[in-house]
């Protein structure tokens, strides 16, 4: 397949690119600075940002699906760290994708977004309401709402806490309550799920919750 990856240089996006290339896909990555990305066979770099509609349109030309693994920039890797900007980057990227018309898109969201908030663990709800996480979650919520109102073939992947672990575990794909999700999920496992959803056309107009045990 020909796939566009937004957020290709991030910690989850790098896994999407590596796994996608290993499976023989042609990957286009929209990146701010192509000089920071190692050139590889099958990888095309387009200079730009996901909040630039023209850049997204240029990068998406001829692609079969768009995989989005963007995050809201923070001053450290801690989820509750102060945001560098409160600009709704995810929502702007979603709107730019929607403007392309009817695209297949697999979008990395988060557990606790939308109707999964009420069933999230109490401490997660507290963090979302009372810490800097509220800015990222406001962006996730409005991005999801934009997709739901669109004609895109979207899948909104609600991942539990993202882990950099390499320890093999069993992936759980379900709802916020069934089966009961674990607390964490490997970034590499999320990347693999997103690629599979793009390849098979599964989970269209669904919000699968991903975790591992």
C-alpha cells in the first residue's frame, strides 16, 4: 500500500514507519525537517507540517490511507508536563485530512477521550480534569468530533498508557470495559494494530481501546 504517516518522527510514528517498510509498503512521511530522518528505500519525505493544509494535500496525493500518530508537544516526556503550545494541532490535522474527502484514516487517540472518559480509572479522570493533560484531551476530543462528523473512513485508536517496552505481551482490543483493559500498551503494538487496520479496512467508524496484559 501507499501510506502517509503524520507524526513519523515521534516515538509511535517511528514504529509505524519501520514496520510499514518491513512489510513492503511505500511510506510517505510529512516532516518539518527531512534532514533529521534517515533515507531508506520505500520512504518518501515531504517537507511540511500537519497543520498546513496544502502540505497535507501534497503529501497525501496518491496514497491509500493516512496513519496519524501525532502528539501535543510538551516541555518533557511526562504526560502532565506543561504544553509548549495549547494550539489544537490534532484537530487542525484532522480537519486538513477531512478536507481531502473520503480518505481512509487510522488516527491515534487515547483512552479517556469521548465516551470512554466515564469508565476510565478514577486517577486518569483526575489527571485529565486537573492537570496539563486537559489541554491534550481537549484537542483529542475535538479531533474525534471532527472525524465523526465527516465522510472519512476513520478508525480512532484509543490507546491506554503508551510504553516503550520491548517485552512481548498479549494485545487486548476491546471497548472501555469489555474485556477489562490493562493499564499500558507498547508503542510497537499500537503501530502494528494501526497498520493492520489500514491494510484490512477493519474497525472503520470504530473506537477500539488498546491495552496489553
